[in-house]
C-alpha cells in the first residue's frame, strides 16, 4: 500500500502553530491541523475546556476524531470549506489540504455554537448510538458547555473562507519552494534537464485556483479510465457512476486483485481514510457492510468460473484468495447450499 504524504513536508509546523495561535485568538475559534485519518498533527490552539474534557473520554474522543475525518473528506468532496455540527451540536469547519490531487489532511476550526434560529441550516454529521453517554457527559460539563461562544452563520462562513484562502496560499508557496530546491540540485547534476522537467509536472499542488474545476482524486489509481471499469459497471449495475470516488477506488482495487482478500483496514489504508469512515461510507453507498459484500462477490466469481470454465476447485480457491480449499468449500456451501463440485455438475446439466 502507498504511504501517505507527511504534512510536515508541506508546512513548517513551528511557524504554522504560531500563526494558528494568532488566528484562534482573533477568531475565538479553536484550530487544529489533522491528517487524513482525523488525527491531530499540531497542538489544539484555543481548545475550549468543554472539548478538552470530552476528549479525555476515549470513547467520546474516537467520536471527535471520526467527526474530524468525515468533515475533512466532505470538504475535499465539496472542494472547499465544509461547515457542520458535531454530535454535541457544536459547529466546526473543515478546510481540506490537497497535494498532487491527493487529500492528505485538513485544518479544523470551530468549537463554537450557532445561533438557535440558524442551527437547522448546518448539518449534524455524526449520530452515535450511545446517546445516553453523550447526554450524561453534556450534563456533567454543562458549565463549560455554556461558555462556548455563539457566532452567526455569516461570521462562520467569513472565517471559513479566510482559512481556505490562507491554506491555498501556503500550499502554493510550499510547491514553489520544493520546485526551486529540485531545480537548484538538478543544475549540478548530469541529468539536470530531466529532473527539472519531472519537477514541473510532478510537484504541482492541487490547490491552485485554476485547477479546482478539474476535480480532486484521492489517488491517481482512482481514474475510471483504468482497466476493469466495464467489469465493475456490469456487476454493480447502471448506478456505478453515482458512487462516491472512495467507493469506486475500493471496487477498482478488489476487481483488479481478485487473488487477494483485502480487509476493511487494508482498503482504508489504500484509500487514505480511517476504518470507521470507510465502514460508514461503504454501508451507506452500497447498502451492506464491506465484509458481507466482498464475501458475496467472491462467491459470485466462483460460481461464474464453475459454470463456464474447467478450472479445478483448488485453483479457483487460490485464484480468489481463499487460500485453504476446505475453507473455500465451507463458505461456498454456506452461501449457495451446495458444494462447489455439486454446483458445477448441476450447472452443466442445466
């Protein structure tokens, strides 16, 4: 699996945190930078006491990080700032950080409340099942909660746009510096011209204003022009094009690597998202959870091979990533109601 870009290679973290502190103080918003999994990579400037206490609870902290991850990806999908309410109805803003058309993280700002008459205009993105724990914690921290500042929707939008333009500028400046360094090094090498040419085409950041309309991807492999699209579309039906780009990337990998049995974590790493986010998104988009889908898909492929080829059962098991033939037979029988051999003989009679 491909490793993610390190945000520390893009931002001077010491300078950014100084700027982050100043922005948080002036806007009355808490600000933190997170990676693509929603995990903080900077300190949390002006973090309000209510949220500090909430994040001390490991369960609630995981909900907070899930909100950060979902918010960041919604910002990436919307190609700009995304304003939302967390599971405590606190307003946050996600500003996506995209490098070489790959989403690598986000600047998160917020920990404010919106005016009551405007609350329904801002989406609440997470609804944990453990509502009793949430209500109990809110009641316990009511004094701290009441101190969270109120901002109008208009003011929140102004701050969101300011942070968005700032991120655009810093990413573009980072790109220029990286190119300058490559060009300087290339000037002293025997392959200088080639290195300069490669730099110009490979080190551009996707935050340039003129590139926004081209659309962002999470990885170059997502391209629908890649091999296998027809097969995927045929299996998934006419609605394939409407799937989220992350789900298309999951489909692409699975169909192009039939011999593997990638876990949900493998796919989350491959798509540069958290396991929780991918699990939620996959179930929402596909209508069933990931493990059920991939098990059914593998069995459908096995049935097709049994019906149309003379490939042996052990070889089918290996080609579809089951490994142990006995395990393959057991799973097949559970789904189909007959062993692979019985199914093969019956399909040939038909």
